[in-house]
C-alpha cells in the first residue's frame, strides 16, 4: 500500500479544521447572535442619545407688528435658529425702540428694522435725520421708500426754499402722543439726508415750516 501523498494529507487536515470551526460556530451561534444584537442595540442607543445640533436663541416678533410700534416685552419672544441661519445685525436692547418698518410674526429684530442710525445703511452717503412735518395728514401721504424734496417755508415773509433734494423716506414713526407730551404739533418723519444737508434741514426746522414735494425722477 502506498502512503497518502502530501497534498492529500494537507487537504485532509484542512477539511478536519474546517469541520472543527463549523462545529464550534454552531455550538456558539446563540452566543454570537446575542453579541451581535447587543452591538446593534448599543449603536442605536448611541445614535438616539447623540446631542442635538447647536441652536442660537434670537429675539423675534411675537406677532405681526406695524411700523411705528414702540416695542414692549410682550411684543417679543425668543426663537431657536440654526447657527448658519441667524440674520446679521441683530438688534440689542430692542424693548422701548420704535419699528421703522413692519415686522412679521417670527421675524428677527435687526437694527435696520428700528429707528436709528442703521436705517441709512442701505443709502451710502446719507444720514438718518428726523424732520417734523407740521401736519400729520401730510406725513400720512408718505410711505417708506418715497423720494422727496424738503421745502422750508417762512410763515412771516412767505419765502420758500428747497433745503434737501431727493431724500429717501426711511421711517414713519407713530408718535401720536408726542404732540401732547412735547407741545409740538405734527409728526416726525425720518429721511436720509446727505451730510451737507443735515445742518441746513435742522436750522430750517427751527426757523421755518418744513414741508415736502415728491422728487422728480
């Protein structure tokens, strides 16, 4: 009889080893299944327990607010924004400030929405300048964005001159109670005057009656 060839012996040993491994796996299949289940459960729990994405608290309008509203604590609430969605130029200390334009419910309060220097940000070379028109009805004819010429009229001499050309109307604050509180009639309008016009407009408001005409376009 011939002894087995080396190749046959190697195949036989490999087959026996394969059978031993298979039997071992079959004997421990319940344990392996339990381990795999535990690993999957741990991964799921880690996913569920992962911290929520970062959020930023932003002051927004609690309801629709018209232009001219003097903001009170009840007008504002905080809302969570994703960091990348937070608007620029958020206003600080908005309570007590006056809205220059309407604010929708849930809209963030930014500096350009409030009466103040930021109103002129979109108008290079202009300065936000308040002007009191003598007749509230006259101011009611205006809307934010109108372009007007300011005219100073001397009630004594009857002379009139244009003191500011083609200025944008930036805000129409609602100061209905201002006349009784300050003794001044009329209504404030905020316009964007050039730096050279500010002093002229201010002086005209003291010595004359300021009115307006719509600027020719």
